[in-house]
C-alpha cells in the first residue's frame, strides 16, 4: 500500500483572553499546541480562520464580556466562515448551554480539555459538527508541558505547577470550574524550566491557585519550597517568582526561602480579602487579621526589602462599616506595594451566593473608591521612597511611551522605564531610580564604570562606592 501525504493549508488563529495569569498562560499553551498543527497566531481577528475566546468567570463582569465578544465576531462567521470557540472558566461552567444560547458558536472547550483542541478543531473542519468538551481529567494529563515550537520573543515565562483548588472559599468559583488541586510532578516542572532556560528565558513565574499547597498527592513527595530550591539550581534562570499563595498555608519554610534562594525575587502576592475576622470566617478563609499580620511581620523580618501585593474584596454579604474599617486598618498597617481590589460579585454554585444580607451596590462602590484612593497614596509614597536607589532590572522590551526608552521590572516587580537601546533586552542591568509615579518608576542606566559587582543594588546614590 502506498502512503498518502496530506498537505494542510496554513490557517490563522486569533485568541482573546480574559482573566488572570492562569488564563493568559493557557492561551499561550493553546497557541503553542496549534502551532504544532497547521495554525499560526494572528493579532488581527479579521484575518483569523479560528477565533477562540478564553474566558474568566471569577466575577460577573468578565463573564459578560464573553457574550459581547461573541457578538462582535458573529460577522466573521457569516462572512468568512471562521470557526468560533469558547474556552476557559465560562466554557467549563456553561458547557452545552453556551451552544444552545449562541447558535453560531462551534466549540466549547473546558479547562481540562486543552490537549484535545487540535482533534476537536479537525472534527469541526471536516464535519462541521459543533463540539462541547468539559470533562475533568483526574490523571493530570492536561497539565503536561506544551513546549514552544519556535523561539519566543520574550525573556520571561509562566510555568503551571498545579491546577484547581481544594479551599472552597465561600465567594469563589475556582474549585467548580478548575476542579480539585492537582500538582505536576517536580521532575516534569524542572525539565520544562530547563527547556525554557535553553530558549533564553531569564525569569520564570510558577503558577497555581494555591502554590503553597503544591505537592499534595504526588508519588514523589516534594514541598513547594523544595521545588523552588530545584529551580534555583537551573543554569540560565536568573529570577523566580510565584503566584498565588494562600495566607493560611504560607509556611515558615517558604518564608525562609526568601533569604536562602538568591534567584527568588523579593515579592509576594498574598491576598487577604478582608481585614475583619467576622467576614474572613464567613468567607471560609481559615485565618484571622492578626495571624495574617503576623505572617507579614515575619516576611518583613526575613526579607526587609520584600514587596507585598494582595487582593481584597469589598461588599461581601453582611459587611458593615466596622468590618470595612478593619480592612482599611489592615491596609494602613501593611502598606502594600499594590492592591487588586474588587467589589463582591455573587457567583452561582458558591455558598456566599445564598447569603441574604447583601450589601447595596452604592455602598460597595463608595467603599471601593475610598479603599483605592488610600492605596493609591500608599503606592505613590512607596515609589517616591525609591528615588535615588539603584535596582536590578530585567529588560523586557521597548517602552510603549517612547521609542528612546526600554522597560523592565525590578526584583520587587515594579515597572521601571529608562533611556536605553533594544540590545539591552534580556539583560539584567543596574538602574538608578529618578522618579516614582503611581504605577511605575523612571530611571537611568548606571554606566558600566560606576558598577560594583553585586554591590550597588538597593542602595541610595550617596552609598555607592565608585
Ligand atoms: N487563589 C487565590 C487566593 O486564594 O487568594 C485567588 C484566586 S482568584 C481567581 C483571584 C481573586 O479574585 C481573589 O483573590 C479575589 O480577590 C477575587 N475574587 C474571587 N471571587 C470573587 C467574587 N466572587 N467577587 C469578587 N472578587 C472575587
Ligand atoms: Fe478561590 Fe479560595 Fe481557592 Fe483562592 S483559595 S482559588 S479564593 S477557593
């Protein structure tokens, strides 16, 4: 029998992403997977043969955006016959209901079904059949690395170390749409990071809904701190970050890693959600305001330069003025480098959606504005305090504001723009901070003749010995 060679025509995929880093990274993985079949990515939906909307359902607003995005792309289906799909949390949550509601939708693909995407696409291409795949994969196959097929034009990369969550905070939909906690074996993660280092990646951000819980159920027992140590030993990787940690599971071992591992950046994202013990209990968070502050003190003791960011929710059912005051008090005490603040948004399936003592929308909005104003002042003040210091920056690319400038991040994860050439991309350079703003820093490159090896980061001008 003679074999038949089928040459598939190159097609284009456009992916629109909503939500957190997890979703951003899932979109990257989807693109890598499709590039291994006959698709290439495009940034222009109008020229796409396949449009995929990768969705988020953590709050109501991003969920609604999905439907308006679908409406926006309907004409591309009608005019060009583009295949239209929905992936991510909304796909997982709504399943076949989405197909019923949106007649021109071809594909619904849940959070565990990404590896099946090329086959499902082919099925639609060949038969025109509409598909829905939302089963949970208990064996963790869906977490396996999807390595890039070609060099990436960037210097940092996400690596998923675990999926799902077992915490069931009463407001949160994640355990329902991402499933239960599943960790990837440490060996697999280390292999993936080595591969990324070979491709020129300098910074790795380890992803999971609750990275401190890493390791549960693995054959070869590894704690999250041990995983960090293994990654710290990989040549070529200069910086390690992780997100997100749950305050309840933040161990002393992990806190100590900030002083022990030279590649672990001095930044932690530690969502507290509320400063009121009564509300924390109703949220089922498993810690108190005092124990949260205790962990912050310990982090600052072990690593005085650590930057701290967090998530907070206002207007959770039953929240009163006194509870809100406790939240503001916690913010003033910690002095976060930055905060992601949200109005409580009821999610069906979660326990809090049944709570009756709802907070009025007007009050939620007022509280959110007050809180954001206070935080804006703290962030600006902290950035102003950095003026005159020299910080190590990993240069990521050209600045959006000026073609004369490049942009990068400090180890504390702050954006720093400075005059410089594109040849600096991928390099770690010392930059003196000249101006602190509310959302970024401005600086100037320290000339080579003024650099002392490893000696002049994080100090003021006057302290640098030349
Ligand atoms: N795993 C992380 C943790 O435990 O802190 C958070 C993951 S969640 C995807 C990101 C953030 O969304 C949460 O920290 C919370 O502040 C916010 N969030 C989650 N559910 C929410 C809801 N129903 N309403 C408003 N904000 C919500
Ligand atoms: Fe959601 Fe709580 Fe799990 Fe975070 S820890 S993902 S907030 S259930």
